C-alpha cells in the first residue's frame, strides 16, 4: 500500500491556498463557497484520502490489543477531512454542477470507491473489529456503543471483509466499476434534461395554461437564455404542470415522450447498457458475499429483512391500486367521449383528464389552489409545525456563504434556545441542478469531541416565478417541501454520540418515516387556515375550498399508487433476476410490466433508463419499495397523534423526538418504532390513507 506523507505537512502547504483544506468560515464553520473552485477538489480529495489512510494504518497496526477506544472510536474520529471535502463536493455536484465538476465526479467516483475498499478490505483492521465483536459481551459497552460496534462489524462483513483474497479482489474491482457506472448514469440523465426544451410559441401553444403555469414557463425560458418566451423543461414540476393543464394533445404527447425517453434515446447518453452491466455486477457481488441475489443482500440489512416481506406488502397493495386505477381509466375515457373526443386515453392524457375529473368529482381546480400556496408561507408552515411539535425556532441568516444567490439559510434552535444547526434551503429549478428533491448534509451531528451540530440542506426543483412575484406551489410541491423538511428535522434533532449512527444514517426503509410522517401536518386544517393565504389579498383559503382540497386527497390514488408500485416491482425484479448476466433492460422492464398487468395508460413513475434512485449509485437499489414500507409506519405513526385527539399532542411529539428523530441509527429500526408506538404496524392504516380501505374488509 502506498501511503503519502502525513497530512500535517501536506495541509501546511496546500491549506493556505486550498479553501477545502483550511478550516471553514467562523463563526458557524461552514464551507467558504465563494472561494471554492473546481480545481481545488482533486488535490483536496488526494490529500484527504492520504490523510485518512495514514490514520487507518495507525489504528490497524497499533501494538496495543484492540479496545473499543483504540479501534472503533479511533475509526469514528478518522477521515474527517475526507468527509468534509466529499460533503461539499456532493452538495455542489447535485445542486450546482458544471462541466468541470462533472469531469471530477467521473474521475473521483471510482477512486473514492477504491479508497473505501482499501479500508473495508484491510485484513489487519478487520481482525481488530472482529476480535472486539467476538468478545463484545465482556467489553461492558453502553447500548449506543454496542450498536456502533455491531454496525462496524456488519458494514465490514457486507463489504467483503474476511473473504478469501481472490473474492476480495473481485469485490473491490466490482465496487470501483459500479461507482463509475452510477456517475455516468446520473450524468446521462442530466445531459438529456439539459438538452431538451419545449418552446411554446404564441397563444395557441399556451392554451389551457393558467397564469401561474405561464409564469413558470417564462421563468424556465429565461433561465435557458430565451427571455420573453415560454418553455417546458423535463424537470418533474415543469412537465407535470404542463401535462395537467395543456389543452394541446399534440404538445402533451411531445413533452411526455421526451420526459420518458431520458436516458433511453440511443447515442452517447443512453443508459440501457449501464443498467445491464450494473445489474450483473451487483448480482455477482451479492453471490460472492453469500447471498442468492442482490435483493437478498440488500434487504438483509433493512427493516424488511427479505424480498418476500417486501413482495408481501407490494402485492397486498397492487391489486387494490390497480382496480381503482382501471375504474378511473374508464371514467376518464367516458369524459373524453362526452367531450366528443374520438381517441383512446393515452399516458400523456391521464393527468389532463384526471384534472378535469377532479374538478367534476371534487369540485377542485389546481389553478384555484396555487394562489394560496406561496413558497414563503409553506416554509413558514413547515417551521411553525416544528415549533408547535418540538419547540424549535428559526432565524434567517444572510451572512452564511452559499453556492447560489437563491439559497437561503436559517439558524435553528431548540426549546431551551440551544443551537441545533443550520438549515440551507435551495428551492428553485435550475439547469445545473439534478432533478428531484432531496436532503443532504454538509456536516453530521456527533458528540465524540464535544458537541458538533449538523449543517442540513434541502434541495428542491420548484418553478421560480418572475422577478418580484411570489413563487406559487402546487399542493404536491408543498407536500415535497414538508417531506424534505421532515428529513431535515431528522438531521437537525439528532442527538447521539457517534457519527456512524447519527442523523439519517438509518435503514433505507426506515429513513422515509420522519419525512412522510411530516407530510401529514400539511394536511391539517388548522395549519392551512393559518398559512394558505392568497398571495395578492392575504385572505385565508376559503373554508369551502379547504374542505374540498382535503376531501380530494384520495382522488387519483389509484394512478399514484400504480405508477409508484410498478417502479418498485421493476426495481425488485431486476435485483432478483435469476440470470442477471443476460438482462436486456428494455425487454426485462416490459416483461415485468406485462406480468403485473400494468395499465397501458399509466407510465412508471421512473422508467429504468432514468431511475436515478436505483442506478445512479446504489442508494435505493432493491430499495425503492422503501417509501411504501415507511408509509406503513408513517400512516400508523400519525394515528398515534390522532388517537390523542390533538395532532400536536406534546407527549406523542416527545416520544417521536426521543425514540425516532433524536435516536438516529442508535437502535434497530423495529425496536425504535416499537418504543414509540408500543407495537409494529400492519398495512391497514396505509390502505385507509390511500383510500383503499373499503377493499380491506373483503
Ligand atoms: Zn424522502
């Protein structure tokens, strides 16, 4: 193993010129974004990785017998610089990228994977961890420390530690290749999104679009350098708004076809070969580690534990959702007939006619809602909910360096006024931003050497209004804002000692519990009455509209559940395939959809060639079901509040804080949930929430 000179000397010369390696800006110790340039990353990564390896060697070759302090705690203290550089890099690569950063991402992702392999497959290091694990009962560890030791043992074993040298070598090579494939996948999707723009020319092209949709389309055109025009991009919020309201069937088809073709267009940005290779390599790695398929490997360390448990849930929901969707399809087709249309409902028609059906059935119009949902008021609503539940307070800070002028920062404090962390909100769609919405961290919480508080980021892709106008959200957008803020609270309220288990470092099928649970408060009349105020008049949403909005909650849940569950089933199928080496992704996806009886009029929420959750890194690979698994928990968890008669019940909120939000990964997820609720839930509350409850009785 080549080891560069110790970091102290390296930092001495580089730190003066490289802002990534010098200490971060006081008083908050946040990254000095204005000073960071792409060329700083490569030397900073090199230096930080070398630094980390020196630390690792010192731990692994220590002459002292392994102890929790000289091995696990030392590992927890190691690699700080690398974590810092990586956090800044990944924040920028997601929310504010450019050609230079994308090139570094391609270069660094296999190198970072190789770096992780050198640690996880280090024989001397694993021998010390294993010795501690084998003698754990005699170590006298406190519960949190015991959990951290367990997580180290599990993490190393799952990475291939302890296997014969040949298997380890192959696992390392697979890991590096997968990292490169994941980066390429993600960059291809972004490239396809950046390359496309549907320019709307003249009034005819704008037919059906409300003033707020037009404003968003003007902003999108301006952002792409064609001011005074209107344009639709492939960002979900842009294209979905258009599909919902455009009267132009030909343009809807155009936009829809471009949207679902991301990563699937042939040529340099086509992702199908990447999918085939990724699936094959994941399967091979799983077999080397002793699992029959990647899904078995993945789920073994999740709350679900087995593919069978996941299938049982998805298969309970699927027929009910599909039956509802088929009935809705017939109603939409009837609507077309009544209007004199002589065509079959197609996937690019669903949202448009569903919107009409919503108006007819629930007497509700998306254009009627948006003027009451300003971005600022929805942020205020999310903050106020956190205040009522947990006593948190938010103060906007304009002096903290950010990566784009639209990013806002708040200082968050707890009920006793104690500093909890900084919260960064980056809300608007930009072409340099990956699509979707996510939460990430610039720094994680821990107490290893005194209290270190987290720096939390929420990134969204809302269509920005014209200059000087307030940005208006759809109800779905507002729900996304609450969702990501729920993840944010999981980070901000974390209160554990060890970084390994802090904040959102929990099982993937548990991590959506705080976020999806938080969405419930957006739907409370008392929250909407205070914060859903008309952007011009300041008047609250009329009671009648509020009632209709909330009554419409389960409208089109057949569609929403079908598009999601289809993606979850396809993900699971890819990672359970018997002959993973021979997969033709397009044919495989089509086969799965045919087998489950996917309605032709509904597209998957994410088709495989742009399924970033699953193929841009392994984050949600064989794990897209997690949202529904967590929904079983969140539907049941919110009932815990409801049962008290007060959705802000202080005692229930206190348990949510201590057992879930503050606890991070310090407990097994099932155990943490039982502590909060007394027992594990069934899917009944989820089926009720989605409006499929009448089918449950049968
Ligand atoms: Zn989430």
